[in-house]
C-alpha cells in the first residue's frame, strides 16, 4: 500500500539515531491499515460479539467489511488520531472485561 507511505506524518527528531519508539512509529505508519484492522477486530470481539462462533461466510463477510473500514480509517488517520483512539478503546474494553469477570464468577458459585 504505497499510497499510505505518502501520508506518513511521523518525523523522528534524529533520523541518524532511531530509538525503538521511532522505529515502532515508522512501522505503524507504514502498515497503518493492518494495525487498524487488528485493533478493529479486537474491539469487535471484546465489545460487540455476542458469540465467538459464527458461520464461516458471515465471518468472512465481517472481516471484509472490517478491512474496508480499516482502509477508510487509514485515510482518516492522516489527520485524526485513529490508531491511538482504537488503542484506548481496546484498553478500556479489556478493563471492563476484567472487572466483569469476578462478578460473573460470584453469581455462579
């Protein structure tokens, strides 16, 4: 996806000595649609999926639609903090899921 390279916004402070953070940011800019796609999958399964098992064609259709959405969000990520927002959403959903687990276990026992 060469057209995403054109909209890369991150410029390291010292290009001759890249830190691990600089390398991570440049990698995330280069593979922005794939990073957003993975984050969208995690947000879907943590927040919206009622069942994990779906028929295979529905699952394929869901993945196709999520990838189309990731491409759209990849274009929007040029000016908006989409990757960061999805990362915060993942963290919040993980915390909600972890807090809900002990309550569910207490109801069973």
